[in-house]
């Protein structure tokens, strides 16, 4: 339910506030596993200050630093997709979910059409609770009055509000006799009128603004201001929920601002102070008062610790603060910093050329604006030197060595992490020691996961991943370990983890699956026949049960061959034959069928900056189906059946999109037509020639 509500709210906000100043997250993208990059996907936020982070994530880190706050993951991760590295927040929704406790379930699921910010029903539940609490607390009400007033408020439902009939009103009037009780009663009538008759007429509440009952007076003052704002925005949004500035009634917005300001002046810590403050920000946005927006958000960012309320404000600011406000000298340095990180991102122009929006001289001109936070400014300069200028030596000059503190702030952690990357780029051979020394100080959320990924990438690029699977390894995140096993590990590590008595079962299964597939793809046929003894006797359920997958994780390696059409033995016999004669044409063609029918193939990461991007250390030349077919077609000694089948399969490698899905060297369309013609002319009496209708 929590996840459903979050999705509904996400799309609700996305529809209403379609122009965002500087964020942020995106839906539907695939997270990666890389640390230092300036591209933005919306899914790759890490535990340090980075251009690739959602700007809201960067701001949350800086807010935590300003209050010396240690962020802890509290919530349950129930996102609808599983990121490859769950140690990192991935997107802003994930961060919010992790940092905020699971809310108590609502007694009744809200109607998404009548709940949510900006709707009349958002305060129905809390308003009813506060009304009943005020009635119970009133000392001048009789027990009967408290009972009937509480029951009357409990009977009001925003979604189905209607005025009580005459007899009910008469009964209430008979039972409620005190002056305070009558004011509560009039307030109830005003609430029903608000829900059922008019959302834009404050008259019923205006009449109660000078009530003698304190709660009725305060609540009526708040409701007058709220209704004035509702009236001001009544025609401001089109059918798609987009604000039309020319449809905003400026005079009504001004009245709402006056009423909200007066309420907050008289009730700075009142029952509705938080709501009124939020509505006042909304009024500034509707009225286009950028300076008031800027001042309000800057103060909130400076004064707020990271909690559920401030996380909402960060998201709101991202949506509502106009981009031009970021040039204002009054902007809080933390907000300016995250805007600078955003401007360091790589993006392409219309000619697909990578461009950066923030030049060094523009950043340097901001120095005075960071006078109160010089270390943050130094880090911004260093980040620009690294991500934009690609100048590792400049990073080291801007970030001189400092002792590692007992507990990292996010700025300290970012500083040390970036410095280590620059040292590595300049050939410093003590970098790993420095990475290891950072671990005890990673006490805030996402720092440990980011550091593990950075260390794993360092080890991968320096051919040292063996230590990452030792008993004392600092690499504990399951997804990082699995990524190394899938894309980097050689046979020694894979066998070690397969037979480990301490590794989790999923990790052992991952290692065994990749060991089997690498043995075959890399041509280690004898090793496969020996490793085959490790195959579990019983089916092993697939790790990710949320995706379509065979019931048995190792079903591919139980392949019994083909008994008709192109006849092949089972995979173990096939590997035995290939071990005896790697050039056995029939066995090679059958291996191609095994790859085709099971989907087993080379496991590679195409992005060199991702963990696993350097490729496997498993020796041997990779075997691709396309190369098998090409070799057989060139072999004049190949039997007629093998050659015909090779032609047939080679043509189908490009079905249906003209793209080669068999691996090996691509060939032109003319060559594929030649295969087709040869099959049709020279092997016309084969089933494969008869079956083939097109070439691609």
C-alpha cells in the first residue's frame, strides 16, 4: 500500500508541477554500478556529493552536514524494481523511503481522487481528530455536549458530506446549550458547507474568527486563509493539472497571503502553523513571488534537520523554485552548490556532442557566495576539475591531505573519496590502503555502500579482486560481490565461492552458474566435465522470483540435447567430445545450438566505467555461434548436413532486425543474401532450405 500511495503521489506531483528547476529523478531508468561519472540518469545517486546524483539527494546530504546529523536507513525497501547495488539510494523516492519509518496503516484507504495536496479532503481526518480533541478538552462543555458534538463530527465524511436533516439539527440544538458548544456547532455547519456546498466561500468561518472558544477561533482563522487560497487557484490549472499563470487571480492570492501571514503572526506555534506555512509557500509560488520563495526555502534548508517533513520540502523546492532564482545572491550556499553540481553534468547537444554548462571562471566568480562554507567551495572546484576538466593533479592541489575523522560528514567523505580517485589516476600505489582506512568512519547512510563499490572497482582495475572474497573482505554488499562474480572472476575464485561453506547460497549459485557458462564460452571443456560434478542433483529455484525464469536455475546445464531435426547429445557428452577434439564440426554446431536454445553466452559489461567493465580474467578465446557458423561455411571438408545447417543458422542470426544476435564478426546484407542463395541452390532438398523464406 505504501508503495502504491507513493506512486500515485509521484504522478500527481509530476502532473501538476511539470517544470522543475534543478532535479532530479526519473522513472523507468536502469541503475548502474559506477561511482565517478557526470552523466545523469535519475537512478544513480551515490553516498557522496556528485554531479550524477539527484540534486535533492545532494541537498539532503548537505542539510545533514549542517546539523552534524548522521543519517540512518530506517524504512523498508519495497520498491518495484531491485537496483543492482541496494547499498545506494538509486533515486529520491528510495532515499525518502529508506530514511523515514514505515507509516502506520490507515484505517481506510483514501480515495486518490479526493486525497492529496491541494484537495479539500486532505485535512478531513486530522481536522476531525483535532475537533474532537478540542471538544474533550473544553472545560465549559457538559459530558452530553461532548458526546453529541464528537459523534456529529465523526459522522462527517469529506467525500460524502451533506447537511444534517432538520430533525438532526434540532436534536443537536436541544442537547448543545452552552456558548462554547454552540460555537462548535456552528463550526460543524461551516465544515459541512465547505465540503458539500462551496470550497471557495469563507463567510461561515469569517463569522467565527472572533469566537470565544479558543480552538474554534484559531481553526476558523486558518480555514478562512485556506479557502481564500483555494479560491485564488480555482481556475489556475488546466485539465492536465498544469498551472496557467495568466489564470491566477493575483488579487485573491494577495488576500490569501495576508490571511496566512496574519494567522502565523498570531499563532506561530498553532495547531495549523505547519500547514499554513506550507500554504504560504504555495501562495508565493502561485503569485510568482520569487524573492519570497527564495527567502523561505533558503531559511528552511538552513534551519531544518533531515526528517520526513524536510524531505517533502526539498522535493517541493525542487519542483517550485524557478531556475532564475538560483542566480540570486541571497540563495543559501547549500542550494547553490547542488545547482553547481547539476551544471557539471554531461549532456549532449543536438549534434550529440557532450557539453558542460558550468565553466571554471563562472564557478570561481561564486567564491564570495561561499564565504561561510569555504571547504564546500573547494570541493566544488575539485569536483569541476575531476568531472569536467579531467585533471587529477588539480584535484590533489585543491584537496590537500587531511586526517580521516572518526565519523565522516558527507562533505568529508566526498572529499576523501575524490582525492583517492585522483591519487589513483596519478599512479599512487598507496591508494588501496587509504580506501581501507576510510571504512571505520563511514557511519552515515550510503557511505559504506559507496566506499565498497569504489574499492571493488579499484581492485578490479588493478587485478586484485581475489582479496574481495577472502574471509576478512570489506566488500560485503551482495550485489557488488555478485557483479564481480558475473563479469570479472576467473575459475579459481568461481570454484572457491561455489564450494564455500560461509558464502550465502545465492552467491554460491551465482558463482557456479557463471563457472559453468565461462567453461563453455571460453572453451574450457575439460574443466566443464570436471566442474559438472558440482551441479546440484535437485532443481534450484531462480534467485529473482519477480521475473519470468525457469523453475530450475541450472536447467540450461541439464540440457539433454536434440533428438530430432539436428540431432545433438547432452551438454556433458558434448563437452567431452569437444575436449577430445575441439574442431569436431558436429560437436561445435551442437554447442552453437546449446547456446541458442539456452541463452548461455558471453557475460560482458559494455560500459568500461561500470563495475565489471574491464572484463573477465577467465582465460581462453570466447566462442560465438556466429564464428562457429562462419568456420563451418568456410570449411570445404564440412559434411553436407553441417554446412547446410550452418548456412540456415547464419542467416537466422540477423532475424528479424538485421542485427547480429549470434556474436562474432558482422557481415553485410550482400553476404547474407549469398548464404541464402547458396542454401537454396546447393541444398534445396534439405528441410532447412525449404523452411527458409527470407534473409535479413
